[in-house]
C-alpha cells in the first residue's frame, strides 16, 4: 500500500520505518522536505519497501492511507496546506494530541482543548469527507512498532466515524504488534486524547517512558 506520513518528527520517523519494514511504499512529508533527506538515504540503504520525501501536498497525493504525525498545535495548519480533494475518502491515522506549550505540573501536562471538544473532532469537522481514526496517541514512539512487553501486546484505543477506516486501522495495528479496542465514533477522542496526559506522568515523575496501556476483560 502507498502510505503518506505527514510530519518530520520522531513519531513520523518511527511509523514510516514501521510501514517500510512491512513492505509498504512510504512518502514522508514536511513543509521543508530537505530536512528528511537523511531519513531517505538511510531508508534506501536498508532496502525495505520504497521510500520518498515531499511536501505535505505531494505526500497527501501519494498516500492511499495517511498518517498525521505533527504537533497538535500544528495539525490544523498542516492540513490547510493540502487540497481537500486529496483527503477525501482516505483513512487518516490521527496521532496528534492537543498539548499546550506550558511546562507540566507535578508531571501533568496541559491541553489547549477542553473536555467537551477534542482535537480530532476539530479536524473531522474541518474535513468531513476524510476518515480520521485516532491512533498511536496514547504511547511514546519507542513502543509504536512491535512493542515487546512482558505482559504481551498492549492495547491501542481507537475511534472514528468510518467503520471501514477503523477496520483498516485494526489490521495495521495487528501488523504493528498491537491489540486494538474500538471505542466508537470521533466523540470518543474526548476520552482517548487525555490518555496521553496519564501516559506521560510516569515519564516525568520517574524517567521511565517504556510503558503502555492494556485493556483487561473478564469475558
């Protein structure tokens, strides 16, 4: 599959490399594509899948499936630079969190949204014909691909309005070494995004960042 990863940060790098290692054709996009030339040369040297770089617009055109992997504060602006027709009907894995640019307090980060409206809802309302699925927003990049934890595969909580897009996302999560739990429509992002706040607390308080959530059921 052709994958477009929007974002030049570490999350985009890890997810792009994961897709490449599974044999997908991956383009990474940035406002300044030249920043990604080092990643491109490394990916080409490894010979896994087919890698390329481009602008956000070119990456959206390339991808049959897109990954939004920019800072939450930049998410709206990143998509504004793309022709909406290139997003129409596509699954977009939304990894973003609305993290405010203020220091944590006792390990607790702040959001620039409130509990009545998630960042994902803002994005979905702005692009109603795209199929956003909240994913990879409640774990650090070190565990996003093939996490190896003593208790087995962790759980990734997802949500979105498109059942077919969520089914596609669940297959990707299985390939990436995760269990998945569908929490419903985009409204559930109001609960999923704050998991980032909880996930960060042990990191800031103890310096340990290699942990993930797991849903346990008696049935």
